[in-house]
C-alpha cells in the first residue's frame, strides 16, 4: 500500500479507524509523535504503517478497523 497516494482526507479517515482499534494511551502514541516531528501527515502515515504491518492492509479493508464506523465519512 502506497500511503503517499492517499489524499489528506483519506489519511485522516484511515488513521481515525486505526486509532479506534489501538490502546491509545500517551505512552503508546508517543512513538508516533517521535516519528512525525510535528507533521500531521507523517503522523497519519506512521499510524497507518503500524496498522498495516499488523493487519496487512488499510483499516477500511481489513482487521478490526474494518468494523469502525466514522460519524462523518465525507
């Protein structure tokens, strides 16, 4: 999966699905903060790369993220 091909909105939605499946504590999220260095798009990509490494594809396509329903999808 080439994360650079996703639009900003797609990155936001996919990372929201992934985050909904994580144990989102400060300690667990700090690794993504270190990887992104105050760049939100890199932060989304870091979260998605972690999710993809565990589940094989984007949260909307596989794993526990597939069942996450977003309130505002557009």
